[in-house]
C-alpha cells in the first residue's frame, strides 16, 4: 500500500491519504474508470510480479539473469509497457518459486 501524509495546521491529527483512497475517488471519473478497466490486467500482473520479487528480495537484474533475459524486460513488465508471452510468465513464476495461475472470470 502506498500512503501519503497530508498535514494540516488546522488539525491536530494527520490525515492519511492512501493509493486506495485516490483510486476510489478517481474511479468516479468515467474517462479514468474506462482507462483503468482497460489496464486492470496489466496492473494486476505488474503488482503481483513486483510484490513477489520484493518478497524474495530479488533485484530486477538478478531475476532477469535467472530467466536469461535483460533487466529492461523485467522493468517493462513492471511498468506495464510490455505484453509478456505466456512462456515468459511461466519462466518468471519458476524463477520466483511460484505458481502461475491464469483464469477467466
């Protein structure tokens, strides 16, 4: 979770404004909501990869080396600017000692 602290001179308590708060407010805008829905899968993939990689304390460079690719490839996936193949996703899962689960809902 990403959080931002906003302090106010008028209030003794600090307000915490999280990414989730920002997202909830932003989703009220129809244009933003449409773009968000269109990129939800990429966001979920990027978030899951980053979370798993950080949990395992592996750098992008180290992960790339494990699957015989470049750090730039890992970066592009994590910044949602790549469309990784299923083969690459399976190699990533294996390198992270994880199970890749795909599903349609």
